[in-house]
């Protein structure tokens, strides 16, 4: 059953899944470095992500899972959520605040500052 599989996954140490509402960081391609939210999973290799673009700069697109870095942040959004719905959930979930407080974001900022010093 699904409950048993999720318990097994947690016991094995997996806690980040490609799932609707998962906040991701795009690792490669024209949107590299932008945060997006998974709004639909097409198959085991591809997902539909959306920024929302006016907040994060990430546009709605199909993208291979290999190009996504899964963050521990999730928000409650329906499948194929509209931009307005996604924006509301993004702001209610305080995604940017959670991201900026994460060690991942702090390392990225430090790396950016180090590059500026060169």
C-alpha cells in the first residue's frame, strides 16, 4: 500500500520526492538557478514546473527530473494550478523566507560574494 511504501522510504532515509508542490531549484538550462514549484508529474523522467514567474523568474515548462534539485520545502497546491493559485500558495507557504533561511541559500550567497571579490 502507499502508506507502507512511504514509511519504508522514510526508514531508508528518503524524504524528498518528485511530487506536486515540491519546491525545486533548476540546475541546468536557460532557467538554471531559478526556484520553481512542481505542478504536475508527467512520467518518471519529466515534470511540469512553474515559478511563479513574477516572483522567482521561473516560467511554466516541462523539464527533465535530472535538471531539478529537490529542496525540503513543499507547499499545498492542486495539480496544474493556475498562476494566481500558485502565487497565493507560494506566499502563504512563505517559500522565499524558508529558502533564504536555508543553508543551501546561504552557501549560494557566499559563493556569489566570493565570485564578486575575484
